[in-house]
């Protein structure tokens, strides 16, 4: 007998390894959607279900780099060898140009 697994996700997942800036820790995404992100971090995971995290994901677009700044709640963590997987449900997010790109853009306008 084969068990049926019902997909609980509402939003399409996009796979890819993008840089995640979590405090002083550089992580990488495994997949993400408009409602959540799964990323890997090196070392043991000190986060627990329900913890709130602030992080930014660097994305490359046709118009250049952007930072997807996020705040989310940890749904689960998983040990993966000497790394940890962290699943986060997004609470809020916004996209903006990285600081250096914003400064360069403002300097071009001024000069």
C-alpha cells in the first residue's frame, strides 16, 4: 500500500543557492517562495520553532542586485551533517537595492 502525501504549501517554491545574510553568518538558500525560505547554515543550529529571525537574501535581477530583507518565524530545523537546515515562514519582507548600489546611483544623479 502506498501512502498519499498531500502538499501543504500554498506558494510555488523556487530552488536555488542564493546568499543569505543572517547577522554575521553567511548562509545559502535551498529554496524559497513568497511565504517562506529554507536555508542552510554551517554549524549547530541554536534556533527553535517560533524564534523570529531577521535576514536578507541577495538576488540578481535584470536591473542588478537587490536585497530581499525578511523577518520570519522558524518553523523547523534539521541537522544535515556539520550543517543545519532552517525553514522560516515569512512575517514581513521588502526588497531594496544594496547599500553600495544606492550610494553609486545617488552619486551619479548628483554629479
